[in-house]
C-alpha cells in the first residue's frame, strides 16, 4: 500500500519537502488549467522527482467535473476531446491514473465551520434537508436514465483512448451520495452504482475507483457495507485509490471528523485493506482544518496522515500475525 498526499501544480518546493519529510514517496497532483499541456506537466513531474517523490494520479478539476458531458450539453464532444487530450499528455508523461467524478456541481456542502464534532477546527458539514430546498442548478430536473446515457456516451469515447494509452480512470462517488440533488441524479451513490458503471464499461481494467470511505460512511447502509465492499472491490482489482476519511454519522446530517472521532472504527477498515492485500494508493482526503498560524491545512493533513500511517503499520503487524497463525 502506498501512502500519498496531494499537491497543486503551483505548490512550493517547501510543500514538496514537507511531504517528503513525513516519509511519503507518492503524491497526487491537481493540475491548474494553465499547466495541462505536455511541457508544463513534464516540468512539474521533474520538479517533484527532485524531492524523491512520484506522481501517481492526476486531475484537472475543470476537465473532469465538466457539466458538458455529465449533462449532455451542446459542447460535450469538445469537452470529451479536451479530457482525452489531457489523458494523452498524462500517459506520455508516465502518469498512470486520471480522475473522474460525475459531479457537475462539484462537492456540495452546507457549511464549513467549527461544530460539535470538529474539535474546534473548521470542518465540512452536510445537512441533506437544507440541500433539498435548493433550486435546480441546471434549469430543470434531469432523469436517472439521461445521466447514465451520458455516462455511456462518454465511456464509449474515452475508454478506447485509455486502452490505447495505458491509462486508467479512477471514478469517485458523488458527495454527498444521495440519489438526487438540485435537479441532478447522482451517478454513483452506492456500491451497486459502481457495479452498474463497471458493467457498462464491459469490466474494462481501464475503469476503476477512488474508493472514498468518507462517501461510503456518509451513505451508511444505503451506500453499502464498507468492510464487505472493501473485500469485494479489492479482490476484483477495482480499487486504485482509497480516500481514508471518517464522518460523525450517516446522512441526513454529518460532519467530517478526525479519523479517530467518527462513527467508523478506521482500524477495522485498515485491517480489511491489509487482509485483502490492497496494493494501491491511500490518502486522507479531507479533515477539519487547523488554525492558520499553527500550520492550517498542512498541519491537519500531517496529523491525520500520521495517524493513518500508524493504523497501517499496526494492521500490517496484526494481520500478518493472524496470517502466520493459519
Ligand atoms: Mn473522497
């Protein structure tokens, strides 16, 4: 299992050094719009390499969270071509994984503030009752069939490029994972939705998942059982990246918490990954943010990544002990 942290393509050298100082060797990168051409990508790959770090997976938010193809709007073919162009750049630069989240409105949140479960830090809060009162974001109510047809249309045009280039798409769930919000049905709001998406891709190894434990836990039983779904999807080699995150409770209301504060026992989840020989990437996706003068987001990521690495090392020891007992 490879622990990673994230960077932006305009991060400082000190941020790269800070990641390396945490004993981390892998990073994921969010490329800014002006850095998606081959020369810019290669410059960044080489800069990161100087810190003994490797870029394992990448996205550009505007290219992959694009309502044009999510909703089948008039410019979708051009949007798909731009996504494919960036994918060809990544493959040429030796980066093996690219992102997708079928989320025309990006991640939806009710608030970012200090609350009951955030330990005085600023955390993300979702209240589904509040979100249900919001107006349509794209003019009308879309149907579930339309959204899946748009996904099929996109798959038919991007998977051949991925197959040709040797690149794999990591599909993240919709967050929050309810069936529909603001007029847009969510493509991925349960483990069954993933099964449907993989079947639609004819089980191509070029479509995998970012298994966001946070989304699984937000959805609770309606999403699936986290431990048995880890077994199912890891055994089938569908998990490329794990988002290691905990929340206060399943919907309709949750707050993002420190890993040790949410309702899931994250050590059990880590042990399940180790038992099933998960050999992909793992990172803390978001946690409550610490006070700015004491390191802010960098400090909160470092704290929780350290906690996660502790769980990983303990799980490796305990599971291997279990395995040698057999
Ligand atoms: Mn996530």
